[in-house]
């Protein structure tokens, strides 16, 4: 087994970079940001572990990884990748249908029995939230140790419906429900170009260090409206007034290898961007996100951990997150890989999410699938990748 020599000045410099960027994270703790989401099935199966993932997903997670060469390919193409998730922890969709049926009975017969059953149905909807998330992506990458690049296009949708149950007067004629369903949605079209380089001078402090940057255009389309709960639909009504905006942004990343050990750090959305929900005055900010990763990779196994170094105040009504993620991948043989993952929110009361998936290689074609979930909801991901 070859002996691995790691120069102390290289380690010290890398640690200094991590320390400086981590200090910057502390200054951004209050910045609102998008959640760290999975854009491909492999990452979703690994619980979101991605900062040390490899060239195949560098454009989405850590641009420095575009300079990774362990996959031994000239081209990578993902066409397409898709994921969809639904969280309905309070069973709002079925509860809303049940209430509206009770409300129709009450409007034709305001007996005490109907008043009581409608009141119970309405009260069961208190503080209920329904969330949907959808992601569609395409990506092409040219991994290289000299000068690497990638391009990608993604479409992301974040939607929530949340109840606001007041103090109803169901004995009135007509009944006064004094309650509503609040809708928020954000659609994002993101187009990016990634550039990366591998610094490999054994006599230089930057040896074996990958650096990268992603330049991107982010286009936003947002909705915000309220419906009376007796007439509301759980589905987003795109005929309502929407707000459109867009701006340029960029991501920065570094990655470092020490033999079979890998570490990485990424700052996404370096420039803060403000936009409105629909035609309201409510503003949300896309702020910097910082995540660090550490992984062990052998010929058959990969074990990695990612940790958010900033709080991510998710858009719509998803709640704050700061995730720690753990993922494991094993190559049973060259054409088949199994993956398991888990991510846990370090703040708030969100449940941890378990995940699993597989990858099948058929010549240049790679098929990936993943499923994840907890008691609140679930999601599925799939993608087709071509390797040349």
C-alpha cells in the first residue's frame, strides 16, 4: 500500500481557510436562505450529503468538485433529473375536504348537530400546514484536473398552504366561519455555469486543492393569496397575482483530499437577494448558505457527513432548518450501488428524515432512484445520467 504523505503546511493552510470561512458564517446566522435541497437522486438517497460528492453533481452543491477526476470520464450528462415531495403532517388535505362537506350540510340545515360537527371539523384544522416541493434539472459537466466546467438548468417549486382558524359564528345565517387558507409559493428557474481548477504543486501550499465558482441567473415567480376556508382549495391557483424578479448570483467552493479522506466547504448564494410574495409587502431574502462536508472514500465504500454552518430560514412556511446529514454508499459490484442516508434538523422541532436508493450502470447509462421520508411526509427522486 503506497504511503500517503501530507505536508503540515498544507494542512495548516486548509484549516486556516476553513476557519476564516466559518467565522464569516457566524456573521450570517440571521440571513434568510433557501434550504439545502437535493437536485439529484444520488444525493437524496445519501440524506443530502453532497459537499464532497464528486464531479457528477458539482454544479449543484460544490463547484470545486467539477475538478474531481475519480469518476474517470470525459463527459457527464444528467437528462433529466426530477424529484417531488409532499408533507401533510396535520392531514390538511383530507381534513379540508371533510370540513367543506360538513359546511355544505350546515348551510342547508343549521341544526345543532350540524353546528357541532362542523365546529369540530373546523377546529381540527387549526394551525395545519401542507407543503409541496418539486425539482427538475438537467446538467452537463466536463470534469478535468486542469480546467473543469459544467452547465445546468433547474426548475424549483416551493408551495405551502396554512390555515388561519378564527372565532366562528356557525349559528348565524349564513354561517360565519371567520377562517381562511393562506397560500404561498415560490418558483425558481436557475441557470448556471461552473468553472473549477485543481492545484497540484507538491511544493506549494495549495497542492491537491480544488477551487471552483458557479455563476448563475436566478429568476423568481412568487404567489401569495388567501381564500375563505369554506371555498378554499389545497391546490395552488396560478391565476392569482404573481410577482416576478431575477438577479445574478454566485457560489464558491473548495475541496481537499488527504488520500482516502476528503473535505469540502461551499458558500452558496453569496449575494443576498430580496423579493416579494405575490403582490404583498412581505419580503423574503435569498441569503448566503454555508455547508461543510467530510468523507471517507475507498474502492467500494463512501461514508460522508455534511453540516450546515448557517441557519436556513426556509421560504414559504417550511420553518427554519440547520441540517446535519450522514450518508453511506456501497458498490456491490461495478454496475450496482446501494445508498442510505439520514438528515437531522439541529434547530426547531422538525423530524429527522431517513432515505435510501440505488444506482444501476448499464454501459454509459446510469439510472438512479431514491425515496425519503418521515412521519410528516415523503419524497421520491429519479434521474438518468450518461457517462462518456
